[in-house]
């Protein structure tokens, strides 16, 4: 993820409509923990989760991300 977030195509979408949060997978906040259950088939880190301002799950994925996959998730989440 660290290599993808600075990419201009991804960074511009994130800055336009998202607030980023990095959480500890071993000890996440309860709200983050609850969102992880929306990824029913998640089997590997990193988890990428998108939620609205009220904490409702919008989109997500687990495992390695490609630029294309992350951009598709951003679109799915409303960006």
C-alpha cells in the first residue's frame, strides 16, 4: 500500500473524497474490527476498507493490491 498511495492517479482520488486511516490489524478499534467482518472471504493482509461518515461499509478487499484494483475499489466506494 505504501507504494500505491503516493501515485498521482490514486492520491488525487483519495484527497478528493476520502479520509485515510491506518489501523493495527492485531488490535483494531472496535469500529474497524466490525467492518472487517464485511470482508467475508478475507484471508490475507492488508485489508482495505471503505466506509461512509456513519461507519457503513462501502467496499473492501484483502491481500495485495495493484493500482488497477485499488482504483476500482475507490470507484466502488464512491470516489
